[in-house]
C-alpha cells in the first residue's frame, strides 16, 4: 500500500515571492492573487490594481499580505 506524505508549508516560504493580482486590492478591501497557479485571498495596506505584480510580505491565517 502506498501512502502520501503530507508536506507542511511554512509561511516563510511565501515571503518575498511574486504573485499577480486578480482583483483590485486596497486597505479594507481584500481580493485574490494567483501564486504558483493557485488562487489566494490577499490583503494590502496600499492600492493594488488588477493584473499588477505583487510581492508577498507575510501570511495571516490563509490570507497573503502583499505590496506592489
């Protein structure tokens, strides 16, 4: 019988990586980004436009904190 090992993902793996905004994101308005082919909820303290490349700063729960 084959078993799959679960891979734990550390939030530190995401920090410094680049994603693409799929929504407009601003302070108080979350949106989504695409990172490694997956959709992630994201928040930012500054305005981010649709399609803009963003840098991942940290992770709060399952939400990525990003900046332009």
